[in-house]
């Protein structure tokens, strides 16, 4: 196997506000390899976005936010780089696309200029070459008439088109890793499918690694090879797409899967939609033991509310589960189905 | 754009008309009047006064006087000063450039310094600098201009003797450096409040922009910090400031009033005060019209400026 493009070890993130410190990410480990898509799944507040922002060091600076652990890329711990060196990593090494296509472009600059800007500060290229590259990128992301559209302002484009511009911007320097933070959440379903298809095509062509953050298992099944489920700042289940979707061992993953709306094959008949009772606990006030046990239908006193379960291998492969009961034979009679 | 321009021009004309009507009425309702100057002349009889009133057209009903004034004003004749019979437009014109020099210098100082302090304060929020700027602005806003002017004159003119205490130039020496040295104190005194106002607005606007998603996108592109600050933070934070600048244009008259009096600066502010004292109605009306026209032009320029700076407005 090739070396990972990015290795995250024991990533811990704390925010400080008004003299109080809150830890929102508690020791996250993962690797991403070239050409691979790793999906990071979880509810709002699970720490998935914060984790992705930490990789690019886009969180507020210390003392407001402390990031510990290591984020290594090519043997360098990004967390130890100066802000200036980090700026050289952003763009050519790691790029990011965001959840809100309507607000993530500056409304007062032409979209072509905003893409050109991403190139200009990293590569010594002539104006004409940059212009040609911008047109090439806009063509790549499927914007019609790019030579004209590059002069448009973001306000003159639809959400889907703007997200394509953001993607063009992120791809401008052919990054080793693309972080996509819910890039399709704010878009129409049809546009969502187009954007996913676009990302997949580009990835095939460039062997770029992708960290795809989402709360939508439908999207995960479309795009990811490996899946990581996050809850209350910890990874609770991790494995191949097949492992996690066909054989989820953590009750939280099952709950998420059950809450994906699905049409049955025949006659559009649907069963009742599953829900997970309650809310993600506040990071200030995590329950003892397994963070999920107060909401877990399988929780047992004495087992689940004692010690925090380890993220342990389930079966022979690379399927990791953080659940004290996952190896009990009777636990979870039948796995959730995957559409 | 053409439709917008005609629309705003018509709106402006209506506004100026209304201001002129109210102004004319209020001035004529005030006790005293231009004749009270003549009444104090020894040996002046009621007959003489009536004759003067008739000559000046003051014996006609006020609406008639107003219409007469309006027709003349539109055709470029703003009347004659009661004080020295010179045409009002000439009087205003003579005093205007003194005010423009003072306001221009002081506004340039205020905008440059205010923007700088505001942006730095926002970028280094809650730093020692930011706290000092906040407290400094509060102090600057609370100090009365006349008091600060007098204290400045006391120290820099009387005690230290570095700067002249007033006037725009030394009689007989009208060199550039002479103007410049006379300009220093009044323009700084006048700028003080505006630096405070401008820096507070700029700080708030900058903080607002810094939280925007597109600033995060700019960081994610790996742009150098100076580029993020200039092209994505300050560039956007200045847009609301254009409106503020437009609103400040008419304060050319009102804003310099106190400063011009303290520093005996021969500008529009002092002209206004003097004309009030003399019941010089044509000049007062002229200044009122001038200020109304500046208000309209200021808003107009601000709208155009915002449209130029912000494609959302231009294309929306």
C-alpha cells in the first residue's frame, strides 16, 4: 500500500471562550491515501467540520482555540508550521470546498479573478497563462462559455454554478488532498448529483485524495470508499463502505442509517423513518462512559456508562468500532440494509 | 442607470424646494428682521423705515417674496447681501474655498487615520492597541471642539509659540508654507471627532467582514495575509463607509462652524454665524440652499460610489 497523503494522530481541539475551555475533538486518528475518498459522517455538533477546519488550520488562533496532536503531510506536522509556511500548504497541498456556495465567494470580485488569485500567489505564471488556466478550470467544472463567465460576479450565478467556481478554485493547483465540507448540502438534489459526479471524475483523473464531510449516508454511498462516523468529538466507527453500511456495529451508525429516507423498490411504499431520540450532548457536559449511551436503545447500566469504550477492531479487517457491546453475539439482531 | 439618475435628480429637486420653503418661512417668522439694523440708526423715522422696506421689497406678503426669491435663485441670482450689497453667490463662493481647504485637509486626515485605526483595531481585537483606540475614541468624542481648540491654542500658540493662533494666512505673506502652518491646528482639531467616528465605524465594518465565509475561502486558497486583508477584508469593509462619507459632505458648513469661529477661519461656518447676527436673510438663505444642494449631491455621489464599489448594487 502507498504511504498516506495525510496522517492524523491524536487530534484534540479545544475552544476557549470567556475563560472557559471546551474540548470538542477528543483524539482523532485517521489516514487518507491518494485517490481514496474518506467520508466523515456525523450529526451537527459531532465535531466533523471542526476536525476538517483544523487540518487546514482555518480555526481561530490560540488562545481562542488550541489544536494538539499531529497532522502530517509528507513527514511534516502541519500544526507546527508558521502561518506563512502554512499558507504555502493551503492550495497546492490541501484545498477545501465549503458548505455555503452562496457566501463562500467574495461578492465584489469577478469569479475569474478569484480563481486567478488562487494561482497567482503560488505559481510564477504570466497573466495570459493564468487566464488560460482559469478558462481550463471553468471548463473542467462544467461552466458553459467560460471565457465570458469568468468576468461574472458571484451574484450573477446560481448556487450550483458558484459551487463549481469554488471547486475550480480548490482544484486550481491540483492539490494532493481535497477537503469537501458538505459541498452539496445547500444545493438542489439534481445539482447535488452533478457536483458529486464532477468530484468523482476529477478524482479519477488526478488521483487526488478526498476527505468528504457529510451527514448524508446517501451521499456517502455514492462517493466514499471508506467511512468514519463521528460522535461527540470521537470516532465511533470506521471501516470500508461495505463494513459500515452493510454491517454497522455501533448503534449510533445504525440510527443514522435508519434515518435516511428510502423508497422501497416496489410501489414507493416506505416504512416509518427511524430517528435517534435526543440530541448530541454539549461538549461541556459529556456523559460518563460511552458518549452515546443516554440515547442508545441498546445501552446497559454497568456496561455502557462506566469506562469509555476503545475504538477496537471488529472481525478480521480494518473495521473499527467504539462500543462495549458490539462483540456480544445477540447484539443487534439484524444489520440495517443498504439501498 | 439613466433612470436611476433622473429619478434621484428629481427627488433632489423636490427636496431642495421643500427645504427652501421651510427655511424661508422660518427665517421670516423669527423676531427682529433686516429692518432692525436700520432702526438703530440715530434719526431714523418710521417713514424712512417704510421706504427702505418698500425698496427691499419687504412690504410684500411672504409668499410673494418667496416666489420672487425662488425665480431669481433658479435663474442664478441669489440676491444681494444686506450687509454690503455684494451678490450672495459671490459671498458664498469667496468663503467656500477657505472651508474646502480646511475640511478637505481635515477629512483626509480623519479618513486615513480613522480607517487605519479601525482596521488595526479589528484585526487585533481585544489587544492593548484596540482598547487604547476604543478609549481614545470615547475621549475624542466627549471633548467639546471649542474647548479642545482653545487648549490647543493655549499650548501651541501662547506657551510654545509653534503655531499661529488663528486666521488663514499672515497678511503680506501668502506663501504655501504660510497657509500650511495656519492649517495644521484647525484641521487637526476638526479631524479629532471624525477620526473617532470613522475608526469606530470602520472597526465594526471590518469585524463584520472578517467573519464572512469568503474571508475563510481566501485563507483556504493560501493567500498571503496582506492580500487577504487588503483585497478581501478592507476592500469589502470600506463599502458602507462610502455612504458615511457622502453623509459627511453637507457637514462642510455645520461641521466647521465652531472650529472656524475659534480659529477665526474665514469660511462658510463663520459666514453663517455672522449673517445670522446681521439678519442677512439672502446670505442665510443662500447658505441654507447651498447646504441642501450639498446634501443631495453627497447622497447622490455616495450612491454612485457604492454602486461602483459593489457589483451587488450595480447589477441587482
